[in-house]
C-alpha cells in the first residue's frame, strides 16, 4: 500500500509522463500540484489539506502561466467576424457536392471553411472561385460568382457565372498564387 507521500509523487510523475506524450503543456501543472501535495503529505498527513494543496497549486499554475505558454508556443488567438466574409470571394479547396453528401472546403481570407452549395444541383470543383452567400454554424454556403458580361458595343448584357476569374475581393494575390502552386503539385 502506498503512503500518501508516495501516492502524490507517483501520481505527479504519471501526469508529467502523460504531458510528455501530449503536445498540450497543460497536464504538467497538475503534476507539479501533485508534487506540492506530496510535500504537504510529508509534513502533515491530512488528506483534505493535501487535496486542497493539489487543487490550489494546480489552478494557480494553470491560470498564471496560460498567457506565457501561448506566447512561447506561438499560438495566436484570432477572432473572426463571420459577417465580414459574407459576400467575399473564396477558393474551393475540396469539391463541393450537396447531392453526394460531401461538404467541401473553401478558403476565404486565409481561413479554411467547410462549404456547401447554395443550390443542391450545382457542384463546385477544386480551384473554382465562388462567393460566400452566408454562414451557417461552422460552414459557409457558397454560390457561383455573378459577373456582368459586356457585348461588343460596351453595353452590359445579362449576368453570368464566372469561376475562372482571377479577380478576388476575399483573397489577395499571394493566396491565389499559393493555391495555384498547390494545384500544380497535385
């Protein structure tokens, strides 16, 4: 049978080994909290005091080092206002076919979104430019880009869908070039 000191030390080491196997850098703090509880158990064999030490030390370490860990890991928090992407052009990264039940992927403003077609009868192939109609939950609803076609005398004719245009409101030149390079490697 383990003594309380041995239990907390073994528990702390197990948590630290788990941390080594996972990339989160979160469980480590509970391992240190466990070692702090082992120190308390060495001087006072009081289970409630040991548990309180474990919880308090772990919580303080988690909350006080959260920003530091994010800064060290290079993780950046970005907030996305979904209203900003409605009406923007996007590049289809994976085929979109509602009838087949496969939601594709569209890239807009550098972000990847699950995408479905506005019309079940229309599919979009990889590399097509589309416009974001709306955002529903965690995916975007896309449709063809409407362009004005000009006749020989310069008058605008009826709108038509143009998926091969390089004009893009939602993508900059670097993103289009990056996606073109990705397509040529396939």
